C-alpha cells in the first residue's frame, strides 16, 4: 500500500506478498525520463466523445492508446512496513495511480495509490494556495466556510453570513491573486491594435 493506509472499500483486483523495500530509491530512478502510460479506466480521457469513467461504471472496457509522459524526478520521502511516500515531478497528463501500480509491480508486488497531494501545477503552488476556512475568513470574517461560501436560492436568509465589503475582500485576497498576464505567461502573446 502506498502512503500507509490500507483500502477500506472497492474490489480486490490482485494480492501479492509485501516486498523488501531495499533498493527502492534506485528502482524509483528507473522511472525518470520519457515513457508511455495508458490512462486508467476511471479517467476523464474520452473515447468516442465519452469519458472512460462512464464506460467503466457501466462495466464496459474500452481500449485507449498509451500516451507519452515525462517523469523529471521521483524521490522517496518516507516508508513504512508496507507503504511508500513518493514525490513526483512530472508532466501534465501523468496518472499517479498508474505510477503507484507500476512501482508495486516493479517491486514484485501489488499496490495502489492511497492519497494524492498536488504540490504544484504550473506556477500555482500549494504554499500560495488558500484553504476554504482561510477564504471564508477573507470574505466573511469567519472560518466557517460551509456557511460563508454557501449560496443559492435554497439557502435560508438566517443561514447567510454577511460578507465583508468588496474593497476589504480584495485587500485580503490581494497577496494570493495572480495577474492574468502572469498566469498565462507560458502562452505566446499577440498584441492586436
């Protein structure tokens, strides 16, 4: 199992003995570079305009071609008696669940991804993100984000939290806001008169 937790639901697809984790750091290095990866059945990849997960939920199996991915770095962060915690720096479109299974197979075992935490996507990093309670605090002065960020016509008036004035909200969020120019700097710009 990866990341220390045993699954508590789902169907067991295969079982295997727990391998020795000796040499796992060297094994992880073999994953670095370009490789082909087949998207899992439960993914948003579309076949004939329909996401694979919809076919999978109906019990239908659809073949999908492997796609090129690149692993820039793979680092062992922690281990336990039957789990690994790995940090992966990879291209978009890489399925960590598939990598978890591939690592387990390479170790001569079976495994799955028990948790996934994205540390960065493009220029957006975890350090610069906001939790929902922090966002609720910025907009409404409370960390009760369920009440502060809830909306819609079915919400009772007495359940609503009064938001701060727009200027105060803008000031509170300013350190976290990324300009459109910065967010899209990876896309070529064309100035039109």
